[in-house]
């Protein structure tokens, strides 16, 4: 049976999962642990000089935003940006990148809501990169290289990518596969804490919450549906997503009590004095 | 030595079409050598890109599509003269265009083969290029481009082959003579097929940008299942392609210092191009207004937001987004010149019009490729600027050199211009 479009509409099957993330921007300190964890977990190659962020690979990238005001009103916000795993218009799986890939090298899973990247099928046309408004996709401009000793630390669960293909955050999909294997073997459902992304676990401030947006028991569901059980995380704030007005339907939600941060994330409520990226940041 | 050279000259002259005069061989060799050197420079850069990867370029993760894709879309647009002139000649029945169709086909062949070559350099894994056919995603505009482009290049080959077979020496071989003759007999079918395929690949190239709903600068409303850019690209190719055909014809006439096509033929094609440009400019203006005043406000965006960069190209001059205005003027001005008989018959005005008409497509493709990549979408991002590396420039100049070489060879050895003998009696 082929998967039908739309979450939870698989005939004869239990509703599909829709994994997503809630990032508390008021908690994020910008330490970059999520970026480091992501790179280590997913065998992301490095370059001797990573200062040019336009040609280095950072599946998870922390942006440093400023409200553009002078002291004493100056404020800074660190905004971690993984792949948004967009559901596309009407949340039907037509993500901006998936629909444009000419070789079906990136796909949308109606079972998990995760946008995958098939490295061995990608031929490097980079159309998906142009389609992604979040710049969450990266091209391997160079052959992947690691310092000699670091090769021993590469994860055997994640394939390394060759020069000339596009890659991006997978929500640590290999962790999902591993957890599902165990759950299947033990004939039980997947528990919330069994499948967590590396960035979620690495965040020392606990700013990232990850889980199934379709599962009422998961915290991400409670937070995004503003249910009372999520109050501890919500603290009166309303979750928002980046560029919601474009109908990309991202699965990454953000929280902030600061109005200018919320406005920075949504072009539809942008104000005259836009938030600006602080170029002095180290990320 | 002198005798040997004279012998070569005599033998080589037997390959020329009958009854025409060609430049001395030494001059031709020098000319070919100059452009051949440029070609080799481009080929060297091409191999660097293939062997060392796309790190040889200045493209980056913000500029995944850059100079090459612009060149690709540009040559396909101006190469549109082949399909549209073919359609007019063989399907609509504009008979006088038979005197320029060979050249239109040759220009189209050069443009499309260049486009395919550029694509082969542009992809990160060239050896996997065939995946676009094997693992085709039918929802992707690029898939449609790949299929229609490849098929249409096949059609152009079929249209160009009879011309090659008409070389004086080749034509002496009966099988080639008959093959060429029979190809001409069925050319209407290929012209119609070419027009059909071109409609889709020119359109789907427009769709490449128009479907990007994550990028408000490029995204356009759908008409049936295609964004409006689909139709605008096809329309502009049909309008600007003939302008480019006329422009190259005039350049060729200037270089060879000979009249090659009669004025009535050029004026007929110019008139049709003029009306196509006029209707295109109206459609383009309506599309731009709808985008600016209906679509952008939905995102709380203003058209001027896309022209706030400090660089010259994406800035405003006197509060006006000049590149957008120039793009539209490049369709309106030539349209006004070409639809009037006086304008068409005025030589300098005609040259200006076909030059602007060609620029119209090239600027439009620039905006729909490079500016799409440059403008920020996230509110906290800034304009991304880019300047191509020498490898990118060399590989973009490569098709120009290749085009000059192929035109030079074709003009010297093939009867490209049927009216040449009549217009230049030896």
C-alpha cells in the first residue's frame, strides 16, 4: 500500500508520526553545543577555515540576532536553525525542496514527517537549495575531510557524503531507525525519550524539545497545542514558526517572550525596524 | 612551400558552396585560431571543474544557481528563434522565412548544445547526470526541462543535418543527397515537434523560478497548473529569439562585409518579433503589477524591498528599481520600433531594436536566476552577493567561442544563406 498524502490519513494504519521540535529562544545561550553535537553525530566534514558560512556545512546553525538598538536597549537572541522538515502547502508533503528535486533524491515521509536526502541519488543540481527559504541545505563543494584521528570517531550509522551532493539535517533519522528496531523487536510502541536528536540532548540549557507533533502524550504536542501540561515550557508565550506566511509548514517551532524576536521570525508581522543579524557573532 | 599552400587553398576552396566568395584561407585560419584559443581556455576551465569539483567556482550555499544557470537560460531564450522561425516557416506558412531558417536553426543548435554543455559542468556529480531521466520526479520543473531540452536538441540535430549534407562535396554522394532531400520533405513534422517541445522547456525554465513558493521574489500565481512565468518565458523566447537571430545575421553581414539575407525577409521576421514583444511586454507588465500589488502585500513585502542592496545592481536609482525598469523597457522600446514599418526599415533603429530585444530575455533571465538567489528571505538575513571565478567566466565564454567557430565553419562550407549568391554575384 502506498502512503497517502496528509498526516494520519494512511488507510488501515495508525496515524502517522510527525516529528518536530520546539526551541525556546529565551533559554538558548548561543553556546553552540547543538552545532558541535550535530556535526559529530552526523559525520559532517570540516574545513581548515570555517569562517565563511556560505560554503561550510552546518546542518544546525545558530544565528545571532540583534534588535538593532543601542545600549542600554540592545538585546541579543540566538536562533538555532535546523532543517524545518516542511510539510509544504496544506501540510501535504509538498515541501519546497522535495517538490523541485528532479531526481527524487529528497523525499517526504508521511510516516514520520521527515524530509530525507538520498545522497547517492543526488546529482548536485542544487535546485533544492534555491527552493529552501531557510538556507538549511548545504552543498559539498569539497571532498569531505576530517583530521586523521577524527576518522576513527565517525559514526557508522551515518553515511559520509561525497563531493558534489547536497546534504542537510535529518532529525538524526538513524536514531529513529535504531529506536524503531528495538521497539519492533520488543513488540511495543516507540517511547518519547527513545528517539531524540543529538542537538536536543546536547543543549545544556534544555532549550530544545523534540518529539511527535501528532502524539498527544509528547511534550511538543502539548506545547504546540498550548495545553496546560505544556505550561512549564510555554510560560504564556505563543509558539511561532519561521516564515509561516509562506505556507511552508515547518515542523520547528520557536518560543520567545520578546516581541522583536517573534517579529524577526515572521515576515508577515515584520516591522519597520527589522531585526538584524549580528555580524560580530562567532557562529 | 608556396606551391603546397596554393594546393591546399585550391582543395579547400572546393568545399565552399558554389558561386560564392570566401575569405582567404590564411585569414580564416587566423580567425579560427583566435577563437580556438579562447575555446581551449574554456575547455581547460571546464576540466578543472570536472576534476576538482565546483569549489573552482565562486558559487556558495546562497548562490547555488549562478552565472552558469543564467547563461543556460539566456542561450536557450535567445536560441528560441529556431523553434519560432521554424513554426512560422513550416507550420504557419510564412514562406519568405525559408531564406533565414537555416541560420535560425544553426544559432538554435549552438545555443542548445551550449546549454547542455553548461548543465553538464554545473552539476556536482556529472557522471550521475542521467539520474534526472532515470529517477525522474514528474513534479519537478527541472525534469520537464531535461526531457524537453534533450528531445528538442535531437530535433535541432535533425534540422541541422540536412544543411551539413548540402556541403558541395558531401552532396555529391547520392545517399547523402537523397537523405538531405528527404529530410527537407518531412521538416514540417520536426518543426511542429520542435515548437511543441520548446513550448514546454522554455516554459518549464520559467517555472523553475515561478514555483519557488518559499521565495516571494520568484513565486508567481498559477495559471492552470503552471506559474505565470511558464508562459512569460515561452512568450519572451518566441519574441526575443527572432531578435537574436536578426542581430547575429546583421553581425555576420558586418563581419563578412556581405549582404546575406534580403531586407523583406528580415523585416517580416522583425515585424512578427515586434508584435510578440509588444504582447509580451503587456503580459509582463500585468504580471509584475499583480506580483507587486497583490502577491507581495500578502507577505507584508513591498517591491522596493528587493532593491535595497548597496551594490549597483540590486539598488534603486532615484527611488526606482532600475533593473526592473530596464527589463521592461527592453521589451517596450524594441516592440514600438519593430511594429512600425518606418522603424523596421530604418537600419540603425532595427539594430537597436533587435539588440534591446535580445537583452530583454537576457536581463529577465538574470533577474529570475541571480536576483532570486540574492534577495534574503529570512528577515534577519542580508543580500548575498557573488562574483564569478575565472573558471566560471571562461566556461561561460566557451559557448561564445564555440558558437563563433561553428558559425564560421558553417558559413564557409555550407549553403547557410540561400540568397547569398544572388545578393553577391561573383
